[in-house]
C-alpha cells in the first residue's frame, strides 16, 4: 500500500462507488427531501421545519461484529439496521444515510450484494442513501443515519421514574443463539433459521419507537445486552431497575439443547448475549394498557419485565424472590456505565 | 478476535470512548443547536429553519491516506479537515460532526492526542462533536460532518458556464511536496515545515466557500488533484475546461530541487499531487473584481487559472500556446469521471 500513490486519488475505488451510485439511484424519488444526492462534494437535504434532527453513527468491523463468512447481503442490511435501531430508540423517523465502506479488494459482486442488502432495508424504511466514501483497507463499514423527531420529543435514556414499568416488545437472545448456531456450523439447520435471520437481518423497531414518542419516559436500544443497556438507563435517570427474571422472553430451551446449551445459558443469552435490536422502554403503569394496544396494532407483544426502583444499578429477581446473578463475565458491567 | 465475545458488547472500547466524551465536553456550549450530544442512542440537533442541511462523509485509512508515522494530533485534525473541506465546497457553514474511530489497541495517550487534534480544528470551525462509535480493528477513521446552507444556494459542480473563469485561492501541490519530504526523512527540515503543515493540518477554506455562495457558478474541493477534480466539474456542467499552465501556483522549484525533484515534477504535483484542501470555482468574468476583493478580505489571493470552454474534459496550455500533458499515470483520468 504505497502512501504516495494513494495521495493521487484519496477516493480510490471508482468501480465500487459507481456501483453504489447505481444502487442509490434505484431509490431515487423515494424521498422528496433530498435536494442533491450522491455525486457532489456533499448531499443537500431539506430537514422538516418542525422537527429536530437525530444523528447516529455505528461501525461494523469484519470478524468482530459479524462472522467473516457472513453473506454480503446480510452485512449490508445489518450495517444500516444497527443504525436505524438507534434512531428507533430516539423515536425518530429515518430519512437519510451516508455509507463509508472500506474494502480489502475490488470485488464488484460482493459490493453489489452488499448494496442490495443495504438497499432492501433502506427501501423498507424509506431511507435514502445520500452520500459516503469508498476506500481500500480492511473490511469496515460505518453508516451515519439521520432522522427527524418532533422538536423536544426525542426519547431519551434519562427520563425513567421510580414506579415506571420496564417493557420490551420481542424475544431476547435470539441473535446470540443464532450466532452460536453459526459457530456450530448449523447455518443450514432449519431449526435455527429464525434465530440466524435475527442475527443477519435484524428489523429495527422503528414503528414502535415512533409510537412511544410522548409516552415512554425512557427508551434504549438493547443491542449491547439487556442488562448492560438498562444499566445506562439507570445511571442516566438516577434510578435502579429490578427485572423479573421469569418474565424475560428467551428462545425455547429445547432449541438451546440442540446445541448442547443448558437453560441457564439461554437465559444469560437473553440477558446479555447482545445483537438484539429491540427497544427497552419505561412506562407509567397507568399507560400500559394503551401502549399494549398500540404495540399489538404493530403486530408486537408488549412484555412487562420489571420496575424502576429507588437506588442504582440493575438487579434480577426470580419468581421465588431470590436474586439471580448471571454467570457471564460480561455482567461485571452490572450497573456500571461501560460506554457506548 | 473472537466474534462471540464482540457480541457481548458491540461498543467495546469504553476507556477510549470516555476520553472522547471528555474531549467533546470541552466543546460543550460552543453550539446552542445541540439539543442532546454524546451519551444517548443518538444526538438531537436543531437545524436552522431557513437552511438546508449539507452532509458529507470521508474515511481515512492508516498507511493509505496518511503515513503510518503521522502524529495522532495531525490524524485527528485531518480526519475532520477533509470533511470540512467538502462542506466548504458546498458553501456550507459547519455545525456538527460524528466520529467513527476503529483502533487496533487501547492506547489512551494516542486517543487523547488524536482527540486534541480533532478538537483544535473543531473549535476553530465552531463544530460540535455530537456522536460516534469506537470499535477495535485496523486504524480507520470515518467522520460525518453536517452543516447549513441557505435553501437553494448550495454551491454545486454542475453550474459552470462557457466563458466563466476558473479560479483558486491558494498554492497547489504543497501537501504533495510535504509528503515527498516526509518520505525522504526530512520531517525536521525547516525548509519543508510549511508544506508538511499543509499535509498534516490542512485548513479547509470554509470562509471562502461561504463567501462564494450566490456568486460562484460551480465549486469543488480539489483534494483528489486539480485536474481530476475539475474533470468532475466539466462532466457535471457539460463543458470543457482549459487551464493556463503558467498561471497555476506551485511550490518554488528550488524547494523541489532540495529533494531532487525537477521543475516538471513540481508542476505535476500541483496539477494532481492531491491532498490540496483548496476550492476551485468558476466565476462570471464580470464578477472577478468583486470576488478578488472578498477573497483579499479573507487574507487570500485570487488566482485566475483558466476558462470554461465548449466541449469536454480538461486541457492544459502553456503560455506559448502548446498543449501540456502531465507525465503521471494519474492523469489517464483526464476528463473522465473516476468516481468519488
């Protein structure tokens, strides 16, 4: 990699960029608020006048955030999904995305498949790809996504009140179990198809986040693990959170058994396996019935998994009233802010 | 790099992120339009009501876009600078930035120095760092920058008219010569201090870009090389561009001679060495005097380097009227759109 040569043209993968440009073009017209898209020094966008802008940014590194043998379609999808999940957690409506793609080699087929996955979710979510950069180097993908939320109404981490209930709308630990299945070479086993789909093509809960605007007192994306992420809510809100272990939805124990995983491991995957692109949120108990209806209208099932209590940190209790301490090392983050 | 472990916490460099958070905090209060900065799932920003939003995104890969021995301060500065130069080329006023930092190891001193460089330019340019991501992997930095431009007034590539003059306001090829000096182990030679500073700490022409809004018919950042980038303007505008070789400002030939570079090489560095974070723009000749005054008020010197002609592509003529064909391979891009 001669540094001098790179300085001739910083943006040195024209073919791939041309491909992405073509893929982006398939979305042209999707959004009328794109004044000028890909092809100039910058994109020009027309923010909604009564809204605030929400900006999020996440990077995926090959071999670290996804297995090296992941299909390029899934990587493209997921690179956008992890960002849209952050927008969902803010209650924002997604609008635009920028894609920085660092690739080890010119592989037009890979880029096309990557772009197709990215575009599939973008189309589904009314997101326009408006800019980005392609560079040569170890496979790394950074997406910045922008969205709108009514002024002053963004969902935040710092509003949880003592007495609120903690809720989610989905099953936790599925992606982590899907990863175990992939690692055990069971990618083609239909029993794991659902969990592997959750790993490869997570569907950000955008409609849910928007439905919670003005209702939820706090909201967060739990992709770093339920307990770790609720720890952020606890710190930001200055409260404690007590979770009811038996109320936390997890994959069937039988499915784990097929991989030789015991029940406790499955529960721990649900508590902290990560890669669950679900929202956790806090609600005044008086609003739960109304929210349950709204959530049902989205085809989701509201799960009431705990309460906000005075104090600090996240604790887990069993139905018998005992404390539960997960076995995994990840949980020494308990109640600590371990960063973004 | 165990994939499974990474799934416990996607954002796995808490110490460094904490550092960046602290650095970002030093800029708190710089901008009142940051409703919610670093520390939630997303940043909440208040766009100016009468403006459009300009979004740009650029990646730097270690060993490719900067020499591996570059000081971390310079890398931090430059990662923001390359983006601000794109905003400048759109005529935008920068507001916010998001930083995705992929690092091979936990090195707090490096991050602190990187962050200090980033923050130095951010402060100078009134940019607030509002979000980002830190991940483990090969050193790669992606910055997304956002800015504002009055609605409908962004400077674009596609407005150059036949008869317009092509102008710049600065000397070309200095960064490329600085790189040659670094490669020749002359980093400490005071003769090259200016050129190396242009390489390491380019100053985006933000005030110039804003001064050109409503005046320049087209504008572009020439960081990929003057001729290559003007080729983009020619294509986008459907015109040809004829440059006056003798009018193009380049570093002194004596400086090149110190590195054993001949005059022709110096001229070629000015034409396509790259890493010049300068704007090239086209002006109706009737406006040149007014622009020259505005540019002088910014402490810059307007250089009239060519004209927009019917046809296509970029050509170079000498004062004697002969055609000049640069020697470097990079110039087979001549007049071709070689992508972003």
